[in-house]
C-alpha cells in the first residue's frame, strides 16, 4: 500500500524572515527522524535548491509560474513530489510578485501555507499581522505559524496566546535567536555548498533547535495529502543521441534541473566537464552548455586553465553549437574584469570584456522573441530571468543579436553557432525550443569536429 505523504508551502510576510534557514532546519530534523523530504523552490533562485539537496539528498526543483506557466508547474510537482513530506519554500513575502508569488503557487498546487514570522520586535500585535494574512485571500489557507527570533520563553507564551485567541492558524512553535542562524551572504544570495564544508554541521545544529522548539508531528499533520506521482517524459529514442557537454563545477553551477530533464527527454546525453579542472573537452561532443554561476570568484583559476579555454575558443570558430548563460556568457568573452580592476583572459569567443560591478546591474523576469533561426527556432518566445552584477562592453554591430527582449533591448549575441547572453532560460513552457536545440546540435555538432 502506498504511503501517503503530505506537503506545505513555507512562506513569510517579507524577505529576511528566516524562511530558508528554517526550511533547511525543519527538513534536516525530519530526515533525522527517518522521513524522506522533497523540496521545491518558488521562483527562479538557483542557490536555495542547492542547499535543499544538501539536506535531503534529493534534487530540489524550481516551480516558477512566470517562466513556466501553471501546467508545467503542476506537471513538475506531480512528477517529483513522492516523499513523506514536501516543503515548497516561498520567495519574498507571501503575496509579493503577482502571478509569480508564493500565494499564487500555493493556490496552483492546492497546498496550505505555514507562515514564518519574525517576532524579534513583536508582542501581541503579531496576531493582527497573522490575522491580516489569513483574511487577505480566502483561497489561501494559513495552516500554521512558526515564530522566528523569539527572545525568551515568556516572549513565546505572549506571542502564542495572542495568535491562539485571535487567529485560526495553529501555533507550531517558536524558534529562539541563535548564532547558527547567521549565515554569510553573497551578491547572488546565500553561500553555495561549494564554499562552506561546515554547512552540514551547521544545519545539524539548526535541526537540533527545530526539533526542540517546533512541533514536527503537528507540522506534518497540517500538510495537504500529496497527489499520486505521474511519470516523467520518455527519452527520445528515434534519433541518434546528442552528446551535449555541460560545464559543472564551483564556477558553473546554476542549472534548472527541469531543463536538464527536458534536454535528456529530447535526446541529449549530458556530458559534464569542468572549466576549472579539465585540460580538454570530452570527446565527440555535439554541443556545449555553459550555465551561470560564479566565474568572477574563480577568474584566476579559469584563466590559468589555458588549454581548455583556448580549445573552447577554437571549437566556437569551427561552428560547434554553444549556448552560454550569464556566467557562461562572461566566460565566452575576451576577458573578465573584477570589481577591483584585475583582468583575466577568458575563452575569447566574443570581442568584449565582462566587467564586474559592486552593485546589481539587472534583475527581473524576461521574455525573449527569437529573431532568427539558430540554436532556437525563429519566432519562438523564450522565458527566463536576469540577475547579475556584471555587464559587457558594447558589443560590435557585426555580432548578431538573436533576441528581442520585452523591454526592447536586443540580446542573445551570436557568432558562428555560439549564442550567449545574460538571460537564464527556463524551457518548461517551450518544449518545442528544446527539441529544436537538440536537432540543431545533431545537424551541426559533428561537422565542427
């Protein structure tokens, strides 16, 4: 008989309430109790899913209504939700983000919300806040509340009594202020697991706090019963497999897992390689996929690996299909210049330098219309987002622009069969574009050997 799992959306009134650290601690505490935990992340963030995987041992998926649409979101959730407990970690405040908000995702998946409330500066007024969130959207069920950054036992009792008297949501616990909850940040968010080997030990200590201060049994009880899981798409077997090299290391680590599944289903065999450590590309590749990450933090090591970056530059000139996103685009430029002014040579495909800044350059969702048939089909709409602290020098006019963004900017720079830009694509809403990419690599990849 199938075990019945349950699931929640973990949300908050605002950013910086402690959602991510509480989600990690709660998941770790449940895993320690022998339960399987499956994470999902609302929105386009790459970093939280990496931390989720560290805790659960399972791939965490992004569920983004803006980039993928409700049909694909439901499909991805149904294919991957088999577990004893599902935690869908929200983004920003519960109702922030319009069609891409955590609340919209909770409605789409028919999941109840557990609200994480920063109680550090609150007393009885916290009940008014919780009541307001309960009343704001009748389609959203606030099933429980966890107070974060509680000052003392008496502070917790005051908070709990106020919510119990004035709100429908059940109080699931109160987490005290704790030094282990202070995690260093970075310009793209929380640190990745590549950087901090002590994360596992730290998460275990946070799990201890959760087990002591949150009613884990009640948390599970408040979850909605999970749907029957559906089968993922079959891998295409009617055409020769395409060998697609994918850069995966500490410098290039931003990939949507659903994208990788879609590429495999379209007929790709993903061959990992490291621009940091490998002296040459894998043999017999039909294309390259260079995702985002932190090339600026590894610029010296990337520059030192001269043999690989020069090989990529040569293969680009011979017409090997190459797709680069954000950090991958930076690597394909002539050089990377840090915010401190240090300059490092890169692959040299595009005749511009990528320059880091100390402030955010661009952030937001993007829709791109493909203006010419290349790695992507002409006329296709591609959905994604930008989040970067660098920009390139002005691209020469003779470099083709293959995207017209919804804000009017040209993007998607193309030389030979190399197409790159700052936009991180999610292919969930455009399966036909994925098939086109694989067919393009199949036709042109071996010609470029």
